[in-house]
C-alpha cells in the first residue's frame, strides 16, 4: 500500500468551480497482534510499519526490542495485521494486559485499562551531556519542513524527527501523531543514532502520552511546534525532560529543564 493517493475534487476560487485532484493520505486499520492475539487496532498510514511495530511495542511497555523475535505485515481484506512475535517471557507479560480495541487517530491511550496506567510515571531521563544552542533549536525547526513529504503532498499528516549533530537525521509521518512518534522511535532504535544524544521534534501538541513515549525512548530534549498541556509540563519536569514548545523559525518557549539550552549562547532572561 502507498501512503497517499490522488482523489478528484472541485475547487472553488474567485467565484468559479474547477475540476482537479488532490493527494490525500491513506488511513487504514492496522492491527498490532502479539503471538497471534490482537492487542490494539489503530487507524494509521500504511508506511514504515516495521518501525511502527517496534516503536509501539517499546513505548507502550510491552517488550524490549531484544524480546521481539519477528515482525510481519499481513494484508487482509479489511486492513493490515502487524503480526509481532515475542519471546516466551515477554508474551506471558503481554497476555496479562491484552486488550482488543479500536483507536481513532487521536488516541494515545491504547491497550490500557486503568487510570493508574494512563498517568503512569515516565521513565526518568538518564544523565547526559547533550545540549543545544538557541540557534540550533531554530535551525532544527526550519529544517523540519524539508522532511515532511507526506504533509507537503496532503496537508494532513503529523511528523516526528530526530535531530543530532547539527541536522535532522531521521523523520517519520502518519495521520496519527502518536503513530508518527512510534514509527520514528522504531526507526531510531534500529539505527546508529542514540536518542540520548538527540532532540525529538514534533509537529503536534505535547500531551502526557507523548511525554511518556519520548521518555521511554530516552530523548533528553523535546521540541514541539504546538503548545503542551499543563499535565505534560509537570510530567516532563518530574522526568528530567527538557520541553520546548510553540517553536517557530524565529522563536520558542522553554517550559522545563532549561539548562540543556546552553546559557553562554542564550539570550538574556529578563
């Protein structure tokens, strides 16, 4: 399956209707099945599915990457089934929390069944010397638009990217913001780019579930184009995550752990 396709439409402009087409993102049902049993069904863009399986498995606390034995994407008449096979010990843990459900693209609390797990404490950020200058933050935001081909073609996709060593090294897109992040994390963990020496960049708002996933992956710094929720700020503060939001090519706001923005290069704080 492709990530997008053109569909016919009528365009109204300057008092007239004209025929044409617009590229729109695909959105299909993607089941995540562990050892033969469905855990969750997400509406997602059918691209980078192995990355999606890896990232979802890791950030939802189902298993470590070492406990994944195989991943296969199987097409069915109604969608795609990501068949993930875990080691015996991981499968036994997952079976205790197995839950079949359908989640919309905005869903970030999939496969859980308690308030405690919805607000579970994120994994603390390990000690790291990683920092960025204000100019690097702004440059990363400016560069982000060069890594969003699906968004450019459709204007209907979220993006997540890894910045390291002065440039964006990896990026993934999806109609769902959580799916885009899981895909990126899956790709990062299979790459040579350690998240502990990188920044995570998101095109969407930052809610508690996005903070949980960022911390699970080990990113010390998160940069978001949109605003965070108050609960996300509190969670980032407690976890040791630097949270930057409302980032634009010429401005950004730091909400937590500002020390990772190098003070010798930062503007004066009034």
